[in-house]
C-alpha cells in the first residue's frame, strides 16, 4: 500500500512539498484566453514578421497548404523520450528500472508530434510496466477540450500543482493513469501489470505490489519530465 505520508517524510520524494509548495512551471501561469490565435494570417511577409516577433511560425502540409504554428512555450519534439523519462519516483516504488523501449517520435507532422515509451521496473514475477506518451500540439490549443476528454476516459480526479491542468484515474491497488496539460504539451503516464504465459499458454498476472496511492510518485515524475521536455 502506497500512501502520501510515505513520500512526505522521505528525503527523496516529498509529495507535499513538490505538489503544493513548488512554483508552477512558467507555462502554468499563461492566460489561455489571451492567446492571440490569428488564424486568418497568410503570406510570406506576414509569416516573416511573426517569426521576428517570436510568436508564430508556419508549417507546410504535404499538399502545399500552410498552417499557422502556436507558441510552444519551450516544448519541442524529442528524439528519445525514454532517455528523458527518468521516472525516479516510480522506480522507488516499483523496483529498479530494468528496460525501456519506444518510438521517438512515432508521429511528427506540421500540426502534431507524438512520442511514446514503455518502461519496465523490477524483475521476474515482480516486473511492472509504465507507459509514457508525450503529445505536442503545434497548431491548435488542446486546452478547451482537455478536461472533457480526460473525464470521458475516466480520469476524474483533479491533481493540483502539475502543469496547467491534470487529472488522475484511480484504479486502487492496480494503480491508475495520469494525464497532464501544460501549454501545447499533453503528457500521459499509465502503469500496467505485466503478464506471462504458463505451460498451458494461459496468461498469468505478475505478482506486483499494491499500487494504491501511486498518484503521488506519478505526479512527481510528471513534473520532472515536463521540465526535461522544455530543455
């Protein structure tokens, strides 16, 4: 059973300090309602002027159309998400990191980029997996739809102090899922139990710890990863 007091008293993972007292990321304070989404601007001269102001750029689609690009707030497409995702807080709960694999990125288009990474912790019958997905919206603002989509997928518990907006799906002893919005970036973390096939070809669940309360280390790792993605 994982509980928040375990992390509050520890030197490495002080959940209370990280989630409530730390200054929010720079992008957390942006006022979305004041973003200048000027969708009608076109032409090379206008594009050049906007680039000079540091607000917008242009991406070219395969059919020759140009789409206006948003201010990414320091976020960028990453070449190796698994390398960026240290997940040290989850490692303290799930056991030593034992492997990682993923695409970097699996999608990189003018409007959208996405990378994913599957990280394993522990060994043998204690092996546990965590899926990490990083989506960067280069043109449209994901903010207006973020909360509705999170709740639609069962992430109903708000989490404060992580990005601009974050929600958690509590699965009790099976863990849970965390989805975070910060500017144009959306980050998802989801632990999952590992299985193996027995001699009869039947799927057998690995023996993993009770993951109740795992939202605390997940939120800490999300904060650390958001900072890495802005470097």
